[in-house]
């Protein structure tokens, strides 16, 4: 086959692309023993020089640069995630310690002796208020306490009784006490609390017709001391309650519940959020542990049932701003009340029976000043983490911006390269060449 037959037109053929330079020889085009050839060598601008290797090199270079920026983005994202987690942990610890230290104080008496005597008067005032309800079960119980001392469990059918709701917890702030009491209502504040179902049955017996036997149980006891029981009353049986099953705050002498706090998308807690009502009740040591046969205390049974995840805020404005995060109700120290299901309590409030005020130091951990120093240390660490978080967020935003710029550059480069590769290519001088066989 002669050279003429071997010649083929490449008008409609595309040049192959290879990362190595291509040398094309056509023997029929030899002149004086010299080869008519052309070489595709690497060049920074493939559009001007028509070099295939430049497309590969520039593409690889852009990909490497994008990958490097991508690794930086991942690094900064990991740092931001870590710092946010650490800041949230510190926020939780700070809030928990605030509760322990009783940060919610309404300016009052100073000096431990004054505080203790004030607490005693406060509890006595609550008892006196209860005694005014002379035909109530709570009034009968308080009268028995007054006559027989602090313990009434020596009476056989009252051996499972723990006490009255209003006297089973104390709080650090008068406004908080008033609002919590208003939230529960008078009937609940006067409720009798007992451990078992047998204790519940012993409080009231019935005749064959189903009528109350007024000569036995609490009715008979009331009549014997000149306080006939005529009003209906609530009894809360701890054995019948479903207790809190989550974790407790570590190293907290009051065994407060580790409930997840509300947070915005930026991980901040709503302004004015003070904590959960169930954790703001101070409980006597005797009732903190193993009140029930299953080993549960009053906080995770009685008060968790009464308050659940009721949130506490400084003001009504703070509470209303946090509405999207309120599922189980909320109160504010200035008297605002939102109950679950979107029910709010408005108007003037009259609270006669309220929780006694805590005595101050007696409810704080023994290492009070160490705990205060711990609070300062946590606040200092939080400030450092916030600064680091802001710095990492700035670096992350900058890296994302650079990646977007490089991405646009890469897309533009691919579009230009695609246009170049798809067009017919010829050697300089307009001569045609044959494809490589």
C-alpha cells in the first residue's frame, strides 16, 4: 500500500490528550530526511499554546489547592465543634453551681445566726398559716406536730406519712417561693404526702354503704383533738409516682437532677433562664435518700411529679421571649406563670401558704468557699473558650470563602478546557497530520 493510500484526513478527528508530550510522525511528509513533527509541551496557558499537558497540570494544581483548603475547613470545623461542646459543658456547670450556692437571693438578713432564726420564723409562719385551715387534713397534721413534737409517725396509721407539701422543701428567695406556691395552688400545697398505698388506705376508711367512717383514720383523729375534718384533701402516694430516671448532678449534696437546659441554635441558653424549679427546692438531708422502698428521694419523686421540667426565669419578658423552648411550663420571679398546654395565669396573686425560706449556709455544701473559687475558675475558662471559639469561627469563615473562590476558578477552567479539547486541532502552518496508529 503506497503513501497516498495511507494518508487519512483528520478534519473531523480529535487529538488525544496524554500527560506526556506527544510526537506525531508522518513518513510521507518527510523532506530531506527531516521529520515534520510537533510537540505538545506543558505551558501555563493552554488556550494560547494549545498544549494538552497544561490542561492536566493546571487541573491537578487546582484540585490540590481545593483539597488543601478543604482540609483546613475540616480542621476549623472540628475545632469549632470541640470548643462549643466545652463551652456548653462550662455553661451547665456554672448554672448548676449557681443553684448550689443559692445565687437567687432577695437581699435580706446577714449573719448566720440571723439567717437561722429567720429560717425558723419562716417555717413557723408557714405552719401558722396552715393551722388557720382548721378543718383541713394539713391543719390536723400540723396540730398533731405541735402537740407531739416534730414526729407524728409514732401514731400507727400515720407511720407512712412524710408530711405536708408546703413543709417538705425550702427555697432561697421569697419571690421564688411565692411564685412556686402560686403555680402549685393551695390544694396541692396542703396535700398530705405518704410513702405507700397502705399508708394511703389507712388515712380514710368506709362502711358497708361506702360512706366515710368518721371515727377512724384522719377523720377520727381530727375529731379527737377538736378539729373535725370536713374538707376534701389531696394525698400524694410516692409509691404510685413514676420517678425521674435520668442522671444526677455530680458531687451535688442536694442530688439535683441533670436535666438538659434549653438552648438556641447558637448553643446559648435563653436570656434570664435561671434553672429548673425541681432543682431550686432545698430538701432536708433525711428526705434526700431512700424515702421509698425502691431507693428514691423526694426530689425525683414528689417534686419531679409536681414540677417536672418547669423552667424559672428572672422576668416575664425573659419567659415570653423563650416561649419556643417551654414545653412543661415556666414561671418568673416577678410572678409570671405559664402552665403546660399553653395555659397562662394572669391577674393579681394572693398566696397564703408558701414554702419556707432556706437558712442560707446550712443548705450550702461544706466546702462553700472552694465552690465559689470553682465558680470563678469556670467563668474564667469560659471566657477563654469563647475567645478561642470566635477566632476559630473567623478562620473557618475565611477558609470557606477561599474555597468558594477556588471552586469558581476551577469550574471556569474546566469550561474553557472542555471548549478547547472539543475543537479540531491542527499543527502550525495549516498542515494536516495523521493519527497515531
